[in-house]
C-alpha cells in the first residue's frame, strides 16, 4: 500500500514538473513573438511618418537591416532582435514593401532537444506596407 502511494506521489510530482516546464516554454515563445511584433510595428510607424526614415530602399528582391532605432523596444534578457525591410520581386515591387523582424533567444536556459544539434529558438514575423503616393501605409500581418 505504501509503495502504491509513493508511486502515485512521484507520478503527480512529475506531472506538475512537466506542466511548469510547458508553461515556461510558452512564456518564452510569447516573449519572442511580442519582441518581434514590437520591432515590426516600430519600423512601420517610422516608415508611415517618413518614407525615407531608413534611407534608400533595398533593390527589388533584397532586404535591408534597419535595427537602428530599436533601443526603445523592451525585450527580455537574452533576446536579440533584428528588423528588416524587403522589396518583393515581380508586380508587388512597386506596390509596397515587407517589414519583418526576427527575435532570437540567445540565453542558455530552456529545454534542449536531445538530437546532438545546437538549436536556437526564434520567432519571425512579417507585415505588409502599401505605397500610397509618397508614403507607406500599414496593411496586414502575414
């Protein structure tokens, strides 16, 4: 009887530990997503105010890193944020541009996948800005 109670208690402890681990992983994923979205929204606001906020646009089909004014974006410790603008190829090149951001977890904490590889957790988000006359207007996430 005592053995059964002990095994039940160990199973419950393992279940609770697993739940806490999942909650911590979810929290880190949300921190990455929110950091990336904040980077895109900050860059988009700059482009809405001034189409030349980041200098000349990159050539069609290329991207340009614009992570210069991101000091004001609060991110959790260990998160590196990179924001870029990109001009698509084809007919879309004259219609607008993509604003994107990648938030990368550079901390050494978290669950590691036991496959022998060194994985980095990251989240990438992109938004579309449409050209209206001399300026850009936010359209959507994608």
